[in-house]
C-alpha cells in the first residue's frame, strides 16, 4: 500500500525539500497518518516544525483543505479516489518523487518507520507510465492470534500461497499476497508459528527473517508487560485511561530502546 505526499500543483512542490514552509494537513486522531507524514518529511530532512500544520478532522477533510486552499499538502495512497478531486480542481495534483538512490534519505524514513520500504507506484492519477518512486508498507495483512491453532494457521497460509492465481484479481490489493512480495526481514509484526512452519517448509524463511521475528516478539512482550502493570490500577474515565496508557506505553518502549511511534498521537 503506497503512501506519499499529494500536493497542489500551484504550490510549486517538485521534491520533498520544497515542502519547507508549506501548509501540510495534520489529521486529528490519526497517528498512523501523521507518523507517516513525519517519516516522509524526514526524507527531505524536515520535521513538522519546518512546515505549517493545518489541523483537520479526518482524511476527507484533508482533501477538502487542499481543495479550499487551506493546505498545500496531504498524504495518502497514490490510487486513493479522493485525489481525483484535487486533480480535477483548478489547483491541480502533483506527486513529488522520493528517489530511492538517495540512500541517506531512504534511511531516515526507515529509521522512523522501518516497515516502510521503497516502492514504485503505477496506479493513481497523474502518475507517469514508468511509475513513481514512493514508499510502501505491507498490504494486505492477515491478522490472527498467537493462541490460534498452529495446524490451522499453517493450512490457511498454504492454501493462500498455492491458490494465489485463483483470487489475485478478485479485489484491489490482492496481488500483495504473492510470495515474492513478502519481505520477512522487514516485517514489524511477528509471524505465527504455523505460518513460519510453512515458510520454512518451502524454503523462504531464513536467518534474517527469524532474527526480525524475534525482535518483533520482544516488542510485543514489552507492550504486554506494560499493559499488565497498567490496567489493574488504570483510571476509570475513558479519556484519562487513554492518555495514561499512552504515557505508560511510550515509557516502556523508550526504556527498551524501541520505536515509540509517539509523534502525532
């Protein structure tokens, strides 16, 4: 699932560095979007302090902000339908490129969001025939529980692998299930043992994948321990509970030298 900057053409933004001083949407209550924007800003060695943050109430509101000339930049997947509205507007739509050969810039992005990887996007308005250099995260994902039966998980993964050609065109993004797009050593969520068993069986699970999985499991252990120590004496009020947990969560991750994802919460 590609994620990049969508900019108004009349703002004159051709590269990420040009976003300095521009008006960038900040979606209230959407830490995933705001953290992604912060990571992409770091490509141009920028932070939220280098731009004018325009607070909006939701994703569609961020598009409206660009259309109404309250903002110059929003974020989203290149093929997101609302971007068609910007393309058709008097302001026009431009996606700035994030060249992958700038290794230091790529490293800055991935140090903030390690599951973001260089990607060529081909689907979306105004994209050139040769595609656009952007970043992408794993999509789609099949989420389960660590308590799920190993044989059951093994069987599901095997079926999805062997029958890929039968469903790959049935839904947008389904091509993301193809085996050659699975980047095990860049994952941020641990894999189930049943899935690992199948991947080992077909020879695609290596030492790098195992090392990354152990790191991801450790993150989950840190969070589970923090939650266990917090929830028994947590505030009863919903808002107080939410804010208190964020403080405990960030402290636990920071002490373990793990990414907190705190910006934009």
